[in-house]
């Protein structure tokens, strides 16, 4: 490890540039850092599946960052040992311990799905940026990695994550079986593909579940029992946790939040049509949970749509409470 004389960031030995400020190592590298930060990339304020104030709608072209990312994965491979290898395709950098032939299959799978997601959502590509993926062989290695980015407290169990770190966004997951891994990858790759958009969390998850279902070939079904659970759960206070995204990170509410996100997306698409829903995606903003975009491009109010499903209640997104939540988690 070495520290940067300019910004003080700690960097892996192999990195040629500081991950905190981007300065050339030859100019700012001054001292070795004693602590060992296993599989931890350069970062300042990591956020899981959330959008920062500085997010733009277009990816930035930073080939130097891709060089650092490649060096980071190589350093992680060295530390993990075993059969881990770093492989690469046109749009993907993959760290995996599944063996060369399997890695080629996963690279091909990711390439196809990234292309499909970008095409269907109309996302312009950035040829200099690649999607970073860590496919861990052991579940303990996965949880060790994500523990570096979780805040204190209880967190839901996960089968994969897209960790938001600006220049070093990356998809992480433990390998399970081929079918499950394919579904989880499709879900998390969607998050990665839309990470430059300031989407509200519920819409981000709705899109991810949509592309996951495309891989699993399982349609969404809403029965009376599930509907009744939503009627019982959502109230004036809890719905603000849904709009802000907080509910997706509370173990007791996670299932209900994902379910409502899928229901809301289905209703909006059915009522407004897929073309209008695409325009909604292009303009939705997490600051108001997508309310203004819904009014302008769908001709619908999110609270009125929810009222049609949940019944009478105060379902209007509160920008003030959403802002309060984001200020709290940053």
C-alpha cells in the first residue's frame, strides 16, 4: 500500500494513479501504508444502489480510471489466490474463480445482457468504460467484500449487489448455481447500466427485476394474498421510506418494497404504454421519486396511481423527506 501526498488516499501497491484524486503515482507517492485493506478499491463515499447529487445522465469517458480498475482487479486476484483470474471482453472486466472456459461463458453472457439492456433502454455506450464484475467462489469472500461498504447496523441478506462508487462502480456476487447466477447477474448488470441516471430507487429496482425476469422467463403475478399484505403494510410514514429508497435497505421491509416497485412499474407501463414509460425513465429523478417525470411524460401522478391500488391515503412523495434520507446516508 502507498499513500497519496496530495489527498492522503490509501492505494494498492500496483496502482499507477491515486484512486482519490487521480494524480500520477510517480508524483504523489510518498509512503507505504501499514494497514492491509484486502479487496478494497480506492473510494471516498460508497453508496449502494443510490444516486449522488453529482450524478450526470451521461457516462464520463475516463480511460485512466479503467487502467486503475484493471490494476485493482489484478491486485484482488493476487490476494484471493486459488483459481481466481481476471478476464476481459469488449465491455466487461471480470474477476472470477470459475475457470477459463466458464469465465468465457460468463463474459459472453454479460456482453449479451449489457447490449440488450442498453438497447432497450436507449443508453448510449461509452467505449472507454467497462463494467466491473467480481464473481466470488466463496460466499464468505462476498460478504467480507460488501461489509467494507455497509454502514453499521442490520442489513438484508443479498445474493448480489451493484456497489456505487463513481469511477469504481462494480457488480459483486457469490457464485451459486448457473441458473441463479444468471438471474442475479442480469439484475445487477441492469443497475450498472443505469448507474449514471439519477433514478429513484424504486424505478431502478423495477428495471432490474424486469431484466432478471427476462432471463428467468418467469412473469410477474399478483394474487389476492400478496395484495392484502401490501394493503396492510403501507401507511403514510412507511410509503415515504419506499419513495426515498430506505425501505429497500430495511430487512423487515425489503420484500414489500421490491414487490411494490414491481407492481407500480407494471401499472404505469400498462396505463401509459411502453414508449411513454421509456420517456419517464429518461427523465425520472430520485429527488422527487419521479413524480414530476410521471406528470410530464406519463400524464399520471404517482400518488394517484398508488391510491388506485392501495386505496385512500396520503401516498404523495415528499421531496423533503427524500432529501433528509439522502443527507443521512451520505
